[in-house]
C-alpha cells in the first residue's frame, strides 16, 4: 500500500510494507525540485536514515530497474530536425 501527498515544495510518497512478517518500517520519499530523499526509520538505532538522490541518479535508478547486469550510461537523444 502507498499514499501520495502534494505539499507546497514537495510530493511525498509513503510506501507501507504489507508482505509477510517481519515487516519493514515505512519508506517515505520526498520529491523536491532538485533532489529526492528516501527516509526510513531504523529501530536498531532509533533514528531516521535518509538518502538523498540527485535527479540524474533517480533517472539512472529508474532505468537500471529494467536492465540486465552490466555498466551503462544514459545519454540524451539528439533533437530530431
């Protein structure tokens, strides 16, 4: 299950684990104009862990999910005239 909220400066997606136990903590994704943060509470450390991705890293991650093992570099398509 997930939720989507639109706020003034970000879109927030929360992913909730509905798989078999043991369940993981919710993952909260904040999409800002210039970056995306992924936050998850770590119960062992009793604190949130945050990862910040640039928009280029996010684009590459999205592409990587559909590709086989290997090394890749995405390039912009040349404008068609």
